[in-house]
């Protein structure tokens, strides 16, 4: 288990239904701040919850306690790096984390899920599959459409059936995470980041966005969608299609035209932070 670099955040372990441990990071509110709500953060492919310290502390400043966790096969959690035991495993884990978090909250306190990239897809699938017992959803460059080469498409056509947990490099280029070179350098030097992806996980990502978009017309959970217009890691057309398909007024869309994939790690991240703050202020005053 990693050690926290900040005295005001805590680490714990959550045991999933199959006995695997998930590493959980909590950022409680500073003393004296009134609690407005709780945000559960779901990270992206190959990374871990601690990379969201920056946005977690902003949320704390705005009155929201934050919980993040390392998804199965990621960070300090159990499981083979980049593998997926079953198609819905990541969604089921989020459901367990949300249920566990809810059980410790006042029922009147809002609970919001924030998902980035693959985590955005997981959060959307959670809402679409289980009704999403949450009060709001914040999506950051969600992986609702992929950028797959012909070779990757051919791999997904066969490998998931033959060897679903055989892993290969995920092809993610850290230079496209942010226009800030320091973000790419930190990512490359992060021992808890990995570049593995299995056929089953690749198939979940490749098919999951279309599945979510097909269900967008029935969307009921208030959702903020902030995505990068210059994204080279996921296709922003998936975000646009999702926003168009959802009922009017349910999804608030904000495209940051020049931004790279990690909108909260851009040199000028304030437009992304302001979009989140404004949306939270309007819905959870």
C-alpha cells in the first residue's frame, strides 16, 4: 500500500465481493467546512486514484468530501494489471463502492460520481445498467468512442474469445495527456501507472461507449460532461453523440476546444474547474 504525502487524506482497503482488495483514498473536508456532498472519483485506464489529488482538493475547498479508489488491476488494488475477470467487473466494483459510501452518509447528503476517460465509461455504464443510485454525474473526457487502429480492431475480434486475459501494451502516448510536458514526465515516472490491457478489457471499452450512447435517450441522472476538443486518446465524437442523444436539460455539455485529454491537468485548467464548480453550485448549493 502506498503512503499518503498529505496528513489530511487517508488510505484504506475495501474487499470486493470476490475477495480482491481495492485501495481506497479519502480526502475528508478540512475542519470547519460544512459538508455539501460526497464525490466518488473513478480513474482512467492504467492509472490510479492518487493522480486526482489536485481535483480532490479543489472539491474539498468547495465543500465536498472525496473518495477515490484504484480499480481492479490498477494501482495498489488486487488483480492482474490490465486484466478483467468478467465484462461487468469494473461496474460492479463501482456499485459496491457507492453502496458502501452511501451506507456511511446521511441520506440527505448528495452523492456524485466523477469519472475520467475509462472511468467515465464505467460511471456511465453504472448509471445505464443499475439505474445509478447517485444524485449527479461528472464526466471528464469519457471513453465513449475509441481511436482504434485496424490491427487493434482485428485483435479485439479474436483475442477476447481465445485468451481474454492475455495482456498487451495499451498504446497510450503520455505526450497526449496534457499540453504540459511535466504531466507526461510524471506519468512515465509513476511506479503505480501501467500500460497493460487485456482483450476482455479492450472489448469492454470498445463496445461500452456505443452501449451507453444507445441508452442515453433514457438518461435521468443530472450530468456534467466536460471533454477535450483536441483529445488524441479518446474520440470526442462519443461525448458529442451522448449529449445529443440524452433528453434536453439532463446533460450539461462543455467542450474545451484546445484542451488535451486530462482537462484538469492542462496548463490552463481553470475553465474545466470553473465548469465543475458552476454546475455543482447550481445543483447542490
